[in-house]
C-alpha cells in the first residue's frame, strides 16, 4: 500500500508521516518512509540542486519539473516498487500531487505535460491514500519563520496561494483518494484521524485479498496478512496495463 502526504511547506505533514510510520511499525507492519525529492543517493543529489537557495543562474521552470521527475523516477525504481512488491507499506512525504500543485499551479506549466512526465517517472503508480494537510497560508508561513527558507520556500505569497488552489482542485477531482485533513487540529488529533483511516483501509485490503484468493483457489489455506498488499499492488499494475 502506498500512502502519501501532501500540503504546503510548514503544514506539518512530515511529522504526521513519521508518527504514522512509527505506529505501523509498532504493530509489526514493515513500513518504508521516504521523502521527495530524496530517498536514494541520486535523488538526494538532485534535491540539493533543487533546493539550494543560491544558483548562479535561475533554474528554468521546465528544468525544475524534469529534475523533480528524475528524483522521483529513481526513488520509484530503487525503493518504492521493491518495497511494494515485498508487501511493505510505503509512506511518501510528497509525491506526484506536489508536482501538479507546485510546477502546475504554482509555476503555471501545462498540466498535460506534468501528467506525462509523472507517468514516465512513476510507471503509472498512483497512491492508494493521500493525506492533504490543509493549513491557512499565514499559519504555514508563521511556522516556517525561524527555519530559513530554501529555494522553493522563498517563493512569493501569490505562488503559494496558487499551490493551495492546485491542491484543493486535485482534492475535488479525486475525493476517493485524497483526504483533506484540518492541519490546525492538534498533532495528536490529526494522527488519530489518519491512523484510524489507514488501519481501516489495511483491514479492507486484507479482507479483499482473502476473498479473492480463496475464491480463485477454493482449497487454498487462509492467506497470511502480508500477501494482501502484494495483491493490492499487482492488481493495480494489471489495471494500469489494461
Ligand atoms: P522540503 O524541505 O522537503 O519541504 P517540506 O518539508 O515542506 O516537504 O522541500 C521540498 C520542496 O520541494 C517543497 O517546497 C515542495 C517542492 N516540491 C515541488 O515543487 N515539486 C515536487 O514535485 C516536489 C516533490 C516538491
């Protein structure tokens, strides 16, 4: 199962991603936590290029898009796909919705290009669940106040209001996948809401897999919990191929 966290800088998603990973691990579930851009040697190098505050000449919008995509392509091939294949839960701090929100709505690059580039980078992989942590822009800016902005974070308020608009329109388009969470609630309350939903989905996944496999092979023994995630992933890959 692939779970992603999204939202503007300073919304608190990285802390929530970590809390969820810790909770699942406590339950004995293998959980891989990665951030974007990053998570592999190559992707971390691309991250440095992308987020370093000072460049001799500005990075063009299309070069920025392709660099984020390059970091993602490597992360998917090297870490995410192998983890999903061995039934781990993968939690990704930012994924393809960030590119739509930041490079699409923020920079104004055509969404059709972004979708093609994302498809190439991910091989069509789409998260099972996305949590969009929603906080007012002012609060996010206030939380980041003492942290020192990187290249993306030093963008204008107008840029970030477009990013927020992008996230909200994605949430409207994909209500089954994207769950908008009120980021002004306490850390504990947010964590509780998120973990309940994930545990519910993990339970469903398991029931679904048991049903499928037992129907297909009526004499088969009950399936161990971990097989369910393999089924979820391979069926999605099949669906995408058709
Ligand atoms: P990071 O320090 O990880 O920010 P945060 O902790 O808020 O996630 O920096 C990632 C920055 O890169 C962030 O400003 C969002 C931006 N970004 C994009 O513009 N496009 C993308 O596809 C991704 C993954 C991130």
